[in-house]
């Protein structure tokens, strides 16, 4: 199972880079997990579809945004960061 490598890490790293954070904490990882879960809507959720497809283009950006915001909330982001 490579969910973490394919779905989560690209967004986590993008979010950390965007925030220019030098640290990763549990809050950032929880934000990534929640963002990943939120990509699947209630209408899509079923016994065979609980995580987004590896081809879902919303995953990386959604996870990155959540991690970036969590880094800001934790005080780990450099002021004046921009989204790439």
C-alpha cells in the first residue's frame, strides 16, 4: 500500500515548501490526512471508494493548502509566503 507516497507526500512537501517551514509537526500531518479525506465527497463515499484515486488532480493542491495553513497556525511558516 503506497497511499502515503503517491497521495500524501507530494502535497505535504509542496505545503511545507510554500510555507518555507523547516519543521513538520503532528498538526501538519493531521491536516494532510483530513484534507485527503475531504477530497472524497459524501456522494462519492462507498465501501469501494474511501480514498481518492491516485489520478484525482485535486489531491496534491488540497493537501498542500492544508499543510501550509497548519504550518502558519503552528508558527512554523516564514512570513510573506506565497503559493506556487
